[in-house]
C-alpha cells in the first residue's frame, strides 16, 4: 500500500471512530435525559386514594409505622424520596401494611426551614405528601437560596385540590414552628443525628436505618417489624 | 530505521501513559461507586455539599445505572485497549477516550448550569479523560503511514 493510500485509509478510520463516539455519547445523553424527566408529575397518581392525616400517609390502623427523619435540602433524602419511597408506597402503604410519617428536621439552613414550613402548611389540608414529593423533585443546591416565595408558590399551584390562599396563610403560622420544634426534640430523644434516618416500628420490634437505604433494605426492616 | 524505532518507543510511552490515566480513572469511579452503594458522603475539599448534590441528583444515573459505574466500565475498557498494540488498539482507545470526554463535557454542563453544584471527583475524572484523549490522538497520529 502506498503512503497516500495509507493516509487516506487513516482519515476514514478517524472519521468512523469520531462518528461512533458521537453516536455513543448521544445515546448516553438521551438516556440520561429520560432518567432526568422521570418521576416528575407522578405524585398525584402515586398518592391518589391513600388517606393522609397531617404528615402521615396511609391507613391509621396499618401495623407498621415508618418514620422518616429528613431535611428537604438533604441530597440523600431527595434520592430516597425520588427513587425508593414511591415503591414503598405502592407495595406497602397502598396495601395498608405500612403508614409513613415524615419528620422534617430543617437543620441544614434557611432553605430547609422555608421548605418545611411550606410542606407543613400543605399538611393542614392533608396534602403534605404531594408537596413533599414536589420539594424533592425540584431540590436545588444546598443553601443557595433557591427556596424563594415564587418557588414555593409554583409548587403549590401544581397540587390539585390545594386551597392556595389557605396554604399561604399557613406559611407563617406558629403551629409550623412548634411542630418543627417537636420533631427536633423527638429526634434528639431517639438519637437521630443525621438525615435520612428511618425508624421502622411494629409488633415485631423497631429498627433504625441510617442513610439512603435501598428498597430491599427497607422492605426487610418492614417485614421484621411486621412480625413476618 | 532509527526513526521507526523512535516512533515505536514513543507509542510505547503513550500506551503506558494511557494505562496510567485509565488506572487513575478506575480509582476515581470505583470510589464514587462505593460511596453511592454505601450511602455515605464522598470526601471533598471544603466540605462535601457539591459532591453530595451531584451524586444524588436525578442525573447521577442512566437507566438506574450510576454514572460512576458507567465510568468504571469505561475506564476498565480504556485500560485493556491501552495495552493492545497496533491500529486496532489505537482506534479503540480513541473511541473510548473521545466518547468519555464528550459525555464528561455534558456532565460538566449539567453540574454548572442545571444542578448548580460542582463535584471535585467529577472534575478530576474530566481532567483524566481529557488527558487520555490527548494521548489517544497522539497515538493515532503517530501510527506508521506505510507498510
């Protein structure tokens, strides 16, 4: 083969390699976008038909209680809420085996506090969990000031059935402040010092799960607490 | 003959550099994969807030596979390709390094403009894969043009 032919063949090989690399990257980017878009807009459907009472989701007589100590700014709480809790709701809460109780700690900064107050205001109308999911789906960078009045309003408007005027009136209520104080004391008494921490309790005993656990780990703790 | 021998030595050096960069990439992505599965905070200079935010964002996985695991697979492929001699090895390395650099550029764009947080480990990985692309390009350019 002559030098000219070899150089031409190299150009073809380089062009093919670059084209293949662009294709691989485009595929990865498309799949990543697919993942990024998933999970939003589904909270209405997820909680539809499941009773709520304040920060508790599920039937009052469900044998197992899962208390989730969380902060709306905590990235691992966001991961848990987006990736694991929907499955727990479908498999255990919807079947009346478990009730979930959110315990917002609001210790990471001002954005945590404002987010928790807004979610608690929605709990007055028993729509806490819809707001809870929206806060985690739209979680921003920690203490960046992303939790503005406009941000909270926009989330509230996405919840069907929420009376936004009553919700706004509840934002600065003393009740929210004392509820957060109560959660803080409970967490201290239970030795909870990081988020997310899940306390799974039932007739079979109590188990504390610290960190972003998988569905399988939570499921095993539920089964043990349920006595099975 | 002298220039052929020099060129072969040069290609050997590039293969060694590529293997070293692949090992660095494997170390970074293995660490990030480990903290992901252990559910712990990655160690970062000046706190781990940025790393936490990026690692737990909804863009941290592709079809439920953590990006760190994709990185681990990519860098392992790069390591094997970098020790392969000849044209096949050179083009395979170029393909892996270019794909990695392009995807890394997209992830850096997400960090800056969408997630609005920077993970130092991801920046380190971006630097490693960019250096690998430079070496891969030099290796292809240095391939003999006659047989």
